[in-house]
C-alpha cells in the first residue's frame, strides 16, 4: 500500500552544509563536529562558515560583521505590520513571517533573481531577523521599540532589544553557542520547505517566509517550553521519579526526549548542557542546572523501564530550554529565537539549491473516486 | 550515486483531490475528468467539490457563495502593504504573498489551529485573494482601489476590479473555466510546499503564504506570457514555420510546450483551447485563435523534427495565455491569476494533510568535508 509518507527514506538534496548521523549521534557543520564549533564560534563565524565553506580570518570576520550591522534598521512597512500584530498579541512566529515577507518592499532590485541579489537578501534577512523578533517582543509587551545599537553583535543586539540593556558577555556567549548549535540540521521540514520553494526559481524572501511558516508548527519548532515547565514543576531532584512515573501512568508524553532522526543522544543536547553549566556556574547558582541534570537522569532511566528498547534519548529541546531560560528569555519566544538562528542555515540551503537546482516535485497517490459526469449530479 | 533529486519517484501523499495521469494525458478533479468539470462549473462549484468531495446543490451553493462574498473586504493592514508594494511597483506575486501573510492580524483566533479554524481561514483566503490581486493591479497602475461589489461571483469580482466595470458574462465564464481547470494538479511544487508546512502542524495562512512563494518561481508559475508573445511576434500563420525554425537554430526554448509529468497532450490545453475558441467566437473575431492554432500545429510538427522521440506536446500555458488575453488581462499578471485560482486547491490539500498528518522530512546526502578542528583554523 502506498501509505501516507513522510519521505523518510528519500534523498532530496546533496549538501555541503551539515550532516546528521542519527545512528552515531553526530552532527557536522561544514566539516566541523558540532562540539568543535558551537562552544567556540560566534554566530557570525558560524554563518560565514556555512555561507563560504570556511571560517573567516580576522579581516573577513570584521567586514562581514560590519556589513550585517549596517543593515539592522527595519523598514517602515515591517515596523507597521509588527505594530498591527502586536496590537492583536499575535504569536511571534506570525509576526516574524509577516515582517520578513515585507522585506521585498525595500529590495533594491526585486525582479533580479541572480545569485548575487539573493546573497544580498540573505544578509538583509540575517541582519534584520533579531531586530524584528527583539522589537516585536518589546511592542507585544507594551514597550517602545529600540534603535539597534550598531556596535553590538547579532547575539548582543538581540539580547539588548529583549532586555533593554547591553547584555552580560556570558549571555552573549551562551546565545552564540545556541545559535551555532541550531544554525543548520540537514533537511528538516523548514529547510526542506525553503529548498522546495527555491527549486521553482523563486527568490530568497519567498523561501525564508515559507520556512518560517513551517518552523511555526509544534512538530518542528518543538517543545522546549513544556520541557522546562516540567523541570520547574518537579522543583527538587527527589520529586523527579514520582512526577515522571505519574506522567507515564497517565499516558502523558515526556517532552524533551526522543527524536525522529537521532537514535542515540542528540549531540546538540551535550553541547547545550555544557553551555548551560557554564552559564549557571558564572551566574553563581547551579541549582537549576543540577535539577535539570537530575530530571534528565531519572527520565532516561524511566524511559528505559516504561518503553524498553525504544532507546529514547535527551533531545535538543531539553537543554535549549535551560540555556534560553538562563539568558532571561520566556518560553513563549523560544521558537522565534530558534528561527532567528536557523535563518542563516535556511539561506545557505537556498543558495546551495540555486547553484545546482532541479524542480522538487514528488507524486501523490490518488485514492478518490473516478468517472463522475457533470450531467449526473 | 545519490545525485540531486527532484523526488520524481517518491510518493509524498495520498489524496482524494486530483489525479494526474501523465502517460494517459488525464486529469481527474475529485472524481470528474477535467473535461466534464471545467467547461461547466463555476469556480465556486469547483471549490465546493474539492473541499466537500461533491458538487453543491442549489442551496449549498448559495450559502457557500454568500459566505465568500461576505468576506471580500480587505483589512487595513493588507491594504497598507499593497500600497507600499505598489509604490515600488513590486511584482504582483510578491504583493499577494505579503498581503496574504498579514491575514493573521484579523484572525479571530490566531492561536487556535483546529480544523474548523483552518477551514474558516481557507474561506477568508479564497474570498480575499481576487480582491488583493485585482486591487493591487489597480494601485500599481495608478488607479484607486475599488470596493468589491457584493453581488459578483469570484470570477466576476476579479474582472470587475481589473477592468473597473461589471464584466461580460462570457469573460466570467472563461475565467470560471480557467480557474476550474487549474484549481488543483496533484503534488506540484507549490501544493507540496503547502503540505510540507502543514505537516509541522503549522496553520493555513503560513502554508498558503509559502505556496505563493513557490508558485512565484518561473519553473512553476510558468511562462504563459512568453508563449503569447511568440504568437504575437509570429503575427500570421504563414510566418510560423520560419520563426520557429529560427528559434531552434538559435538554441532557444519554445515556450508552451513540454511538461515534466505529461508525456501526451496536457488535458488542460484541450479544455482551454475550447474555452478560448468559445470566447473569441462570441467576441466575433476568431483571428487570434486561428493564429494560435496554426502556431501550435507548426510547433508540434517542428518539435518532432528537431527533437525526435522527445514527444513534446502543448502544455497548459499555451492556451492559458490565449484565454487570459481574451478576457483582457496583461501577461504580467498571469501568474497571480493562476495563484488566485490555485489557492482553493492548496487549501484543500492543507485540510487533507491536517486530517491525516505525518511530518514530511526527507534526507540530504552530505558531500562536504569532515573532521575539521577549531584550533587548526
């Protein structure tokens, strides 16, 4: 039977960008094992690596960062749709999709679909995305939008807008690690969306707008919020066992564990666990980190007991929640923080697809009626 | 070698909506062969058929049409982005993508992703799309936007906005046939985009916004404009042979012929050829229709001579151009007229995907470097 398919076994692209080895639990970003790259690179470095195939030298990094910084101002049309969205308290992912889509209005050559024009669009997107989400968060919470501070890095800028003050360098380091961790991850549904749109020879803004729409879905953008809520509700390490047993007994799903691709521990979980340990260490209070570790340990033991052989492991969401909470972000905005970082990866895939394109058009299997005639109705 | 793939042989969905048999040259829309449905149905009837699995009776059709008509007013935020886009003469597809994305702002329950809410969004989209494109066309051409006339059908409304007067019923009939012809067509790239976005459990507006972005690409939205330009440039039937031979000798691509799926004549070409014959007959001047027929006949003969065995046949674009030109539309807007009609099919696929969902996530094949280390750079 040609059943409904998630295309699990289909190969839809060759890529130089990232390699997800779900059985080995390895993630490679443009040649670097994740654990080499993410603790060390700024987001700008990771972005340059993805877009150019190698890390920048000092001058290249400065030029690249300066170019991004010069493009952070939002056009009026984007600000207007953000105001309208904020007045209705729309989810941040909707606001981001709407604002990104309007960037065509200030495109200097909207009908030019050359690789060069689309590279310029990619830089626009990366520069503006943190400002869109940061200022939308302010507006939605009744605060005035702020002018971006041109001296700040991408991560610094985003945290500045959210918190209204220049952030602690440790917060910036943690967000650089988070964004470098999630910047790209094979052909996930949003990246695939961007490539399908691109495959018709459409433009960068159309592709990224579509990808944001895909990432909005809870099966993709995920559940770091609920994973964190669980940790807070458990409250103390000694409560973990009873709480989680109770969840299993009630047939509830444990958030933050299990992944469609990874059959061993998600390598991103390790990198973010270390980043959160560093963050909470520096802040001088390890208690939430220790609690999360205890919850994770108990959860893994009980998953093996209740779902033996399923081999469900900690996924990226569990420690994402801890890192993002540690830098002062609310769970309501987690998906959008993910999107801001992932835009760099989407853009890299769009450019890669443009360089070696074939229209992506699978088949459907028709299971409906046939042979109806107009007169017989 | 796992080469770059267009997923040609992958089955990504089961569907009750349409069946494309490329070898037999058949298209079935919810049980009806295209040639039964498209010459007879209004767009509203075809839409109801796709969304409900059967044609409406008279009362159902009235209720459905009335509901659509009551939702044609555009919200201020959509009008604002259209004005901004018009000021920059943006392509209509970009304006449509931007305006559709803003519809979340007036959504009565933006965080409710139930099937019922998404059905309501589908009706909003269908009702507003012709008004968005029709009024954007006016604004882009320096004319004031018009209030939709509530007594008009979808096709009538669109032509009213474009031309500024209540249209000839033959024009409305031709547009109903065109939209019923292109309302759905298996898993083309834009429909597939809508289903991938939906598969993450995202919402209708996100999915349709993404699909519009995909349809914008010339490999999908196609080339009815250039096909028509060629007919005009040929000018007289007796010029066709020399003109087309010259194109082949210069290595130029003949627009309006060949299709990735259809290996015989595209059934949509037949239906639209008949619609254009009727249209030009009623208008009392068959000359353009006769010219197009002569160009088609010559083109098919020379395609067989220059590209023997390739079996390149007339596709939907060739007669699309003739029908849309016949009802007074400029080729610049053809892709958007296609999009307005296809929105009904996209929405049907989104709802179908929601009813039986699985995350769509194919694989990529990594062909980049490995084993890089941070310190070594």
